[in-house]
């Protein structure tokens, strides 16, 4: 199950994201500065994007020959549920 935030706004939120998707450690460590970089809709944290950081040209190149590859955030999460290759 996805975690539930304990606040109704981003400001002041203290949420440990890493048990579900490591953004404070690993390759995503210090690669972002705000929750809104991935979660643009602050009223629905289940909406997310990978595409603001993982640009199409580079991502397409890294997935050449991968069956079923799509440049879509939900597809990214489907294949990389823990944020790793």
C-alpha cells in the first residue's frame, strides 16, 4: 500500500520516502530540491512524473531494444519500482 501523508500541504511535511522509493539515498540522493519536482499536484501525491529529470533522448537511448519500453512515468515505475536499473 502507498503511504499516507500526515499533512494537507507540502510545507512542513516530514515524510520518509525511502522505504517505498529511495529519493534520499542512492542515485536520487541530492538530485532534487522539492517534492513538487516529481509531484506537481500537491493535492494528490499519487500523481508523479519521472520525465522532468529523466529526459527523453537519454532515456530512449538507455532503453534501446527493451521490449515494451514507453517514455511514460507509470511505465518507468512499473519497471523500476525501487528507482534502480
